[in-house]
């Protein structure tokens, strides 16, 4: 065992290496745009260079004249395609080629298809548009925006949380805090570019696209193309970076499918890095007003959180993170409200912990400010206000190990040595600051199906249309099957990422491990039950006549309660079969009875979080050290420590990897990432990795991840809480709090840059 493969503690699985790791590092893993197809044509998007107005004319003659150009799909060509419907399977309701109205920067205006990528790129550059341009609204404070209540605007956010008399509680509180916070827009930059490849065989469509929802894509593309879903297959063996960006389908997919049908040959469109900034979703900017009232001993008596989120003119995309902040501590009265601000931008979408990341930053920053005002240690303030019940609904938590996380992380970090006075800790020319914050993520689980084969030679095949987006789902599914069927993980093969396999929920909301492993558990239990019944009812064999309930599978053997053994191959021979196959449908408690059937229609049913009889969340505590050079105000983060409790940990290696990656992402959000929008033209300025800053190796010092043991029998049969989105939730606030501790400067917006400290 080593730091990358932590020693398992209670209720934690072995740090097995990824079963697909060698394929990934040697190039053997094939991604959607890598899959070879005969007679492949190449396509390039043509996008607008205004953010609002109309296309008066699109000049295509020069583009058509480029040698090798096969077709150009544009306005007037998509009458047979239904418009998208905004929701979990579609990123927007905007059909960009259905009308010549431009709703955002970089909107699709045409698709150029050619024999070669070079010819398609050259022709796309030659397309020219005449516009009737209008002045756009760029961001939250731009003239011309439209502000609406978020409650009821989306089924994802039905109402604003509130309880008690907030106005009275806040007015009478001995200590008051009121502050405004802002988070910047962020853009997905996955290593694997967005792409679509479509191939028709007669009236059968095969779609190769990186996606977090193969069955959802199948249903949505069939609806848009107005064809039978049974005639669509979606293939996506691996995804090279997702975290929301490849969850909902964009309008590109149907346009490429139409081009392939028109040409009667496969067409592939790999979106350029620059076009990915405007043709896919992103994390929208937010603004927050926090009001907190407290007693001198630190008890919070009033909590108010008002948020403003940017969205598009066409769609009501809501993250509504007050659902989380309103239940985080044992407040007295609560009043929360969310507003949507409509501007001339594309529809935002999911990005790693979509509500929690922008909404927990103001809460955890405010907790630090309140602690300083009260002269109470920030960890102690959280301990004073820790709660076992949701303050709004009154429901109990299924488990809540927040303070255990703080205890372990604080001990490892050395928090007791902190001098609380801002600017008091120094190392030569470097000002040293220590900060902490809470990480959290709601525990969801979805209906899932799986098929498992066990053969007489001990080989296992697991089939699930889940998605390997880098989280290690193939590996933990293999571990679950190996554990349940008593074989080594090397004996397990896992097939995923194809609509020909049993459906799984969307790989979002940190649900995949819990959902898929629960379905695999159920299928394996069926296999064991059938095998054991056959063995004990056989006319011969060492286990004939035994109690089937006392049998077990281990090391390729069927073992009785008294230690009597029968080799698996002999047991199969007695049964008279070479393979036992089981198909299982797992429907979590609280989900409708038809949730498994809906999976085949591309609809995921997720339950958990605050929706059930108990509130289900995973928690963590993050501590960071920040160093700020006194003269130049350079910011460095030499170390971060995070402790996290996520129920049963299936694999300590993959769990640590996810949590460490989340903390690094949080560092990037705190100090680097910002999609800069021209306020005059509502256009993205920094649309490449040269100008869009992300955290790189030199930015990341020591990152320590502590996996806190936790048992929770309520969340799902496997006892698993999702981890993929947990790690980055508290990091930004912890860094901002540490910067205040180092400098005495309270920066309430993200990202925090050197010039913010110089200006202050």
C-alpha cells in the first residue's frame, strides 16, 4: 500500500488497479472519435460571430467550390428534424438551423462535409454571413437582461426553502453578517474534444459520441430524427473527460446524422477547442447575498441566502444550490430565494457538483467571516452548529460524519498550531494563511439494470450500459462481481458504453457506483441462489442435501457451512450447464415501480438527497495552506488536506483519485478559471487553453486525501455514497479563507487573482 493506494479501513474495499488502466495509458482504449469506419467523411461546424440578431444571408458558394467538399447542411435543410426539448437529455431547446435568429455567440449556422478534414476546414473558413445585429446582454448586470423567479421555472427546482420567521430572527440577532459573493463562468475543457460520428446502414443509425447517457442519447436522437428508437444504436466505450459536459445532447448530433443520411456514408465531426466554448454547455456565473444572525456564543439563529444565476433567453436552466446550503447547519430561521437572469448566452449546463460548487463558496466564506467576527475558531463554529436533522424539513440525516471529517483533517493538517490573527504567520517574505471549509454532495441513486454471466471455469462477464468517464466504474463493478461470486478481479470482464447492453442511469449526480453496483449485487445474488439450490438438490456431490442458505462462493469453490468444498467446475457439471446468466433490475426505495422500464426509454430516475424519509449526503472537510508573497502578492497553495466520508468505499485507489482530482479542480476554480465575456458583444474572449487558465502540475503542491470510515445502510443496498463531485465543493472557500488569514483581505469573488490583492 502507498499514498496512491490507501490501506482500506472499516467498510472500504481494496485499492485494485483500474482494469482498463493499461489500455488507457498505452492507447489501446478507443474513444468515440477513434473508432475506425470505412469511407468516412469529415465535417466542420460554421458558427456565428455575433451573439444576437438575425442571419440576413449565408454565402456558401466559395465553400462549395473547395475541392473535396461533399455537402453543406444549413438553413432550410432541417425541416424533417424536430427541435430539441431542453431537459436532462438535451442541452437546449434551440434548434440552431430551424430559424435564422442568433441567440448566442458561436451559434451553429452550417455544417461543411468533405472527403478530408483539411478540405472541410478550408471550406468552413470561406463561409461568410451577413447579419442584422442587435445589442446583446452579456452577463448578470448587463442592460437588457430579464430577471425571473427560479422557483417553479424548472421541475428541478420547485420552490425556495424557508422555515420560521427569518426577518424577525435576523433583526433581533445580537451579531449580524451580511455580504455579497460572486462566482465566475467556467467552461468545460475535457481532454477528449466533443465529437459526433454517424453511420447509417439502410434505415439503421449507429451513433458514436462521447456521452454520459447512451440510452438517453438513443431516445433523444430518435425523437429529433422522427425514427423508431429500435433503429438507433449508441456506442461510447470510453469518455475522455465529462463531469456534465457530455451529459445532455447538443443540436450538433442531429445535424451530423442528417448529413450522413444525405450522403449515404459515415460522417464525423470533431468540434474544435474554440467552438467547444459556445456549442456546448458551461457553468454560469452567479451572485449571492448571504445574511446570517448569531448569538455571541456562535449559535446561528437566522440564515438567508439569495442567489442570482445566469441562463439563456430560450431555457430556464436552474441549479438552485440553496437546496443544499439551507440544510447544511442547524440554523434557526431560514429564508432562501433564487433568481434567473436571462441574457444572450447559450444555455448553461451541468458542471461537476453544479449547485454545490457555486453556492457553498458563499456559505463557507460567510462561516469564516462569522467565526472571525465572533472570535471563534472556524472549526469550532461548525461544531457548534452541526446538526443531525435538516433545519427546513426536520428530516433526520441517514448519516452525517462531518465533524469526524473535520477532526481527522484538522489533526493531519496541524490546525491546532494556527495563529488566528490575520497576517500573524510568516515565513520570510511569504505570508502564510490557513483556511478550511465544508465539502458536501447529496447522495443519489438511480434505477439500474445489469446482466452477469458466471461460467464453469470461474470467468465472469458483467454487462451494463453505464459509462466509463474516468471515475473507475468498470473497476468497481468488477470488484463487486468478484466479491459476490468469489473470484479474483482478473477473472471479471466488464462491457459498458453501448445501448445494446442493459441500461444504466445517466453518469451524473455521482450515482454510477451506487446504482450499477446495486444492480450487479442483485444479479450475482440470483446466480448464487440458482447455483446453490441446484447443488443441494443434486443426487450426488459433497454438498447434496445441505442447507443452501449456508453455502458460499470463494476462490472458485462452493463452500458449505462446515467447510465442505466443491470445485465450481464440478458444481456446474452437477447442474448440467456451462454458464449461469442473470439479468437484474434494481429499483431504489422511493423510485416509481416503472423506473427500470423507463431506462429503456432513456429516462433516468434518481432518488435521494433530501427527497426521501431521510436526508442523504456525503460530507468532507478541506484544509489548505496558502502562501502570499508580501511584496508581489503571488499566491501559492503548497498543501491541501481533505477528509471525506462516503459510506462504503468500493476502491480506495479510485476514490482517492476522484477526491484528489476534485480538490485540484477546486483550486483551479479558486485561483484560475474564468470564462471572460466581452461586455459589449457578449462573446467569449479566452476560448482556448492558452488564455483559459487551469491548474497545472506547478500549481499543485501536496494533496492528502483521508477516507473516513462510514456505514450507512439507508442510502442503497451497497451502502455507497457518490464521491466524484464531493471533492471540489469546499476547496474554493477554504482557499479564500486562507488568503484572508494570510493577508487580512476578504475577497468575495472567484477567481482570486494576484491583481485582486494588489488592488486591495
